[in-house]
C-alpha cells in the first residue's frame, strides 16, 4: 500500500509503492500512455519511456512542440543508442563496441576527416602503445580502400611500407627523395 502526506509548498511525501496505469505528468497536461513527462517551462520536455512503440526503452529530451527529439538515449537488443535531433549519433553494442555515425573530434570540432585530433600542448596528440616488443605485434596498420596494408608499424620499431615512399616529392620509385640529397 501507499500513503500520501501533504508537505510545505504543496509537496507530496509518499511511503510505499505506487502503481500508475497511465502516464505520470509533472508540469504537463498531456502525454502518450505509459510515459513519465517532466515539463519545467513548456519549452523542452524530458520523457522517460519504459516501452516505446518499437519495443525499446528510452530517455528523451523533446522540443517544445513535442514532435522531435533534441536528444534521446535508447536501449535496443542490448545496445545503447544515442540520437541528437532525431538522427542516430552513437551506438554502443553489447560487446562494448562503439560506432559513431558522424565525424569524431578530440580537442577540436572535426572538419578534416572521420577522426581529427588537435593538440595544443607539448605532449603527444596521439599515443599508441602495444603490449609486445616483437615484430609479431602490430601497433598500427594503415590500409587502402581495397584493404591492402599500406603501412604497418611493428612492436619492435620496424615500419613496413607496401608501395613507393616519397620524401618531399610524389614517389616514382620504391624510395624517391626530392632534391636527391641524403
């Protein structure tokens, strides 16, 4: 059972469990069935949905017109999905793998590629370290669009270039040095 007790400034104190067959509305007068709506100023809403129309649970931050998500966290098939403005931005699957739908910037808003890292201090902008120190450990493997290894950096410090290498020039041989001085 449960009991309600009135408090100061219209506050309600509840003891026990409360079961609601419909929606719970705080600062709002309408919502879809089975939804908790918190509407502080009628400009933006927070919706907690235990079961959405597609069978998922979600936490949504909606716009004032209540027709679009500003942001939404959704649980579906063991994955966590994050949406912004109704568009999927990030999925974390049940194996903890993360897939970003857009570009990723670390220290910068990305404008130059899928991953952009910008460092303004004297420390490394990117640090990659393998657990091994032999050539059998690959620290980084850069691949072409046809999945061929273009550059492989090994744990023993060796680097393997598969193709021509140019220093200061577009290469026309295995090693092409612009200015021909070494």
